[in-house]
C-alpha cells in the first residue's frame, strides 16, 4: 500500500478540519483508493495555542520552511492564508518538486500565473478546489464535468458571510447587527473588509472566469461593489417588489467574445433558485453551450465544507502521483476561450436606484427628466409617504446601458434637492 506523507502549513479552522477528515475517513480512503496518509510535519504560528485536533507535538514547528524543505513530504498543504509568506512558501515547495494543495483564493487570484508556471517547470501541480465555494466542487465541474461545453455564463453567490448578513437583514436586522452576528458565529473575520467589500467574491470570480475562458483575469478586470453601503430600507423596498438582494458574481461572455466580470449587490426574484439560497450557503449557476443551465448549491465555507474540498484534492493528487500522471492534471492551461475582458460600461442590465430627496414639488420630475435624457426607461417609481424632510425614492429601470445609467446618476447627484449619493444595484428578472 502506498503511503503519502503530508506537510501542513496552518492548523487553524481549515487545517484542523483536514486532519479531522483524514482521521475520520482514513480507513475508507485505504480501502477505496489503496492509499494511506501520514502527517510528517505541521507548521503553526504559536505552538502553545489550543488546537481542535490532536497532533503529535514532535511534528509541530513554527518554521514553515521545515515543511516545504522536508525530504519525505510528498504533498504540502498551504492552509495559512494571506499573500506573503504563503506565495514564497508555495513557490519553494513547487521548486522542491512537491505537489501543493491550497485553499487560498487571494494567493491564486493574485499570483496564479506565476504559481502555475512554477508547477509546470517542476513537473508538478497545485490543487486549489477549496479556494472557490468551499465544499462545492465547482473547479472540478469546470475542469471535468462540463469540459464538453463552451461556458456562456457563471452567475452566483460566492461569499457565504455576505449571504448570511443579507439573510439576517431580510428578517429586519440592520447591517451592523447582522455583521456582528456573523462575527459571533465565526462566519466573518475580525476584519470583515474583504468579505463585505466584495473583494473575496471578486477573487473567486476572477479564478472561475480564468478557468472557464483559459486566460488569466486579474483583479483589475473585475468590477467589485460590496454590501457595505446597503441599508435595511433597500432590502425592504426589494422585498415589497418581490425581490431579494444577493451579492452576485456575474461572469458573462459578451456578443463580441469578451468576458464581463463583476460582483455587486443584485435584486433577484424571491422565487428564483438563486433567490432561495439563504444563510451562509453558496449557489452557482453555470450555463454551458451544450448542457444549458446547471446549478450548484452547498456550504461555501467553514471547517467541514472547506476540508472536504482540500481532502478531495489530496486524494486526486495521490492518484496522479501514484499513476505518474501528475503533469497531465489540468491545473491551469491557457486556451482560446475569449478575447479578453469586456468594458463593463457597455453591459446592458436593469437597475434599482434609490435616491434620497427633499420632499418638495417638482423633485420627481427633475429626476425622471434626467433619466429620460440618458435613455433610462423607468419600469416603476415608489415614494413612500413620510413625515421626514428627506424621503427615499426608489426607481426600477428597464434594461439600460450601464454607461448611460452612470451618467444619469452623476447628473442626479448634483441636483440640490438630492440629499445623499444615490444607490444603484443591478436587478435581474
Ligand atoms: P486560520 O483559522 O486563521 O488558520 C491559519 C493557520 O495558519 C493557523 O494555524 C496559524 O497558526 C497558521 N499560520 C499563520 N501564519 C503562519 C506563519 N507565518 N507560520 C506558520 N503558521 C502560520 O485560517 P483558516 O480559516 O483555516 O483559513 C486558511 C486558508 O483557507 C485561508 O487561505 C482561507 O482564505 C482559506 N479558506 C478558509 C475558509 C474558512 O471557512 N475558514 C473557507 C475557504 C477557504 P496559529 O494557529 O498558531 O495562529
């Protein structure tokens, strides 16, 4: 029986889950695949921290270099997170001929081409299923299950923390209270900026677009808007109109063979599949040009979901090493899937627009006049009765060129009767 030696950098949430899964399912893996796993070295920051799993103290170190340079380690698990020193350690492990498994989306999104090139040069591979959508095997779906398709679009919820916050807001909680609850339950980091600012979903969208279209999309090609400017009143207006607000990553092949990639709060119908994805779950719809629509749903983060993806990568890596086919494993190989990133201002969509205005005559006509001047056609307009001096007006548009809506908003925000920067979110039927 082949025994694989694992070197682990990071024994936090994901690292502990991986060790737990290997302990729980070790005999299953042996009987199913004929492999056995042994942990050869584990690097952490603090040797005295309390751990969720038991690991032989003699295997622990605070020096991750000992893991990447360990002569007997076959597979290095990079589960520490962040960009540096993770990038340097992963490159060193690949240069040492190790196979690497990572859950680190920031690392792959920012340094993918450099890391894949290092793997190629050293006839090895990096596996990164856990970097997008936790336990949902979405990277495998793009590499394997949907390989017969050209990908028309990928559309979905890629950040469970934001979806949890939005679900709480549906129940009447403010953004601040919902975020505090997400932090209490361990969904959101102490510094939640990457989650609520949309950066985390942006990294994941860039990775999925790169895999789907065979060229590396940098973060500069992804337009990102988070949920941090969202107010309870937006959620309530959306609900009254039959929608829910979700943070949606939208990757779309345009008619001129380019790819538009954005992440933004989006109104989706309450009854739609994506509108039914609640709490910390992820949901992703991929439209292939042969299969049509497919939908993937599951836990997008957390110890168990993420370690499920990491351990699946370990098994795939083991099979490829054992059959001496590791250099055939897809990783990332460029192909001619599209002609680069689209100019997002040319995307056509419906929009939700909320403007807080002075409650006085002719205000509505000045706003609708500007929208008309920019070819923005209005589907509905709502102003609730209020005893305040400033009132929110909500407009749902028909389909409009993003560029024209942006120009209209700039003009509207300069009106003296407009009391704060207008909010716009995409709207999907
Ligand atoms: P975490 O709980 O903060 O654990 C990080 C681990 O890395 C800790 O054990 C820490 O050691 C260790 N570490 C950090 N810097 C180190 C250094 N310089 N040298 C040695 N060890 C170091 O993080 P996590 O939630 O498990 O996330 C790990 C990775 O998985 C990240 O890339 C994250 O984006 C990704 N991911 C996480 C989730 C999730 O739900 N948590 C989901 C998907 C992907 P100490 O314990 O001693 O501090």
